[in-house]
């Protein structure tokens, strides 16, 4: 416990204190590479102390060993990688791995038993729990995570069909909430429906704070990317509005950014702050929970596009780069996982 607390203090201290106003400031934390030579990676999830990574185009699930060695856990059958589609989000619960992926004609969620021990993990038989999610070359959403209520949440893009985001009977442009078996919980906003919130364009990050608040990051069109505080049944405006609009009946984001400085994807939270990985903006953004209109930035331009960020079991941050997805400028060794650490300290694996 003392080591975890120390790790949290190191990470947060190096990422610097939050700004007292909505303007952003920059810092450069010390960091190290956990592993490299990943191929279009998309998501990080932890199974105990074992880190699992999805590769979008290859359909592979990799385990990252303590020394950075990569072990192939399995390949997801039926993945059809095209454009932004492929093997996307991962979530782990009770010894089972949940995956969100693009198949022929749709996006879907499948569940696998995880067998073996760290260093020798494998996938058991798969069970498809949800099909029919809209798929396209762009705007597939793809993030999945378990909330504190034990339910599985999934972000679904509009797949290029903008009006679908306002159609509460459809699944495009939504955040969904379901049981681990893919069923609609009885307490969802609309009985019998998986839809938890709507009016989203392409949300790709979700996280919950210790007090139970749910946040999501979302790609805008040309004007504003968004950080949203998610409310059950809430309408977040797309395609009627983009960013803060002040329109009755629509929920405004708590913070917005120009796409050139953001394109927010995976996110997490630790010790009072949200952390958001940004693709086009090539930076890690920190938003303090006690001042949601402010932010600080780190890793600006140091590692290129950033797809995901996760809290490791020791409390440190792991950041996943995404330069080999066809839109980045890969450096030697890309893609990689970057571990934020103190100067001279041994990286936690």
C-alpha cells in the first residue's frame, strides 16, 4: 500500500499541479518504455498484475511480461480490420476477457474465459454477447469498461450516420449499459433498451471517479472535442450541436478542446484527476476533478499519437502510443507503452 501511494504521488507530482484557470500548462514527466514494436495497438486492460493489449489490425491479444516480453494470448476470429475498425476495446472481469471488435457488417462484443497463469495466459471458448452495433470505416467508438455497478458499458460511434445519434431506438452514437451477458439492466433509462446516453459522435474513453461520477471523452467534427459528465438518459447534442451550446434539453461538455490539440481517446482517473490520451494532439491531458474547466499537459509531441492510458496495479500510469495505425509518423520501435516514473527509479512492470 505504501508503494502504491508513493507511485501515485510521483506520477501526479511530475505531471504538475493543475492550473487555476481554464488555460492549459505543460510539463514533461520522466518516463520509460515498458515494451515496443506493437502493431496498431488500441487498448490496455489488466488481469491481476498481467497487462493485456489489443492490436487493431492483427486481431491479436498480447500479454506484456514483467520484462516487456510480449506473449500472444490469442487471435480473435472474425475481426475485419478496415479504416478505424478492427479489434478495439478490452475489459476484464472475474477471469473473463471482453472484447469489442469489427466483424463483417457490424461491431460486436464477445466474452472469453482467460485460462493459464501470467506468462502463459490463453483464451478459452468465446461467447458473443452483443451484435448489430453499427460499423464503418470511421466512428466505431469501441471502448468498453465495467462500472462500479458491475455493468458493462460500451461507447458506440455514429458510424457516419449522423442522425442515428439522436434516434433512441438505435445503437449508433450512444453509450450503452448492459449486464455481463449483454442484456439490458432493469434500471436502464428506458426499460428494455441498452441505451444509457445518446447524442454522441464518436466517444472513445470512459472512466468512473471514486464518488461514482462517469466521464467520457468524445471526438468532435471540426470545431470542438469534448469531455462529458455522463448522466443516465442524457442527450449530448450531436449532430445538432458540437461543444458548449447552452441549448435547453442538451447537456454541454464540462470541457472542450480544438481537435488539433486533442482528438481524445482512452482515459482513466487516479488520485483526484482524470487523464486523457490524445491522438492528433499528441499529448496526455490531466483534468483535476475539483476544477473541471482546467487542464495540464505532458508528453506533448514526445511520443506522437496517444491512444490509451491506464492505471497499473502499482498505481503508476501506462500510456499506449498509436503511430502505426496509418495516421501517425512511426518512430523506430513504435508502437510502445510508456510508463511514467521518477528520474532514476526502476520502472514498475
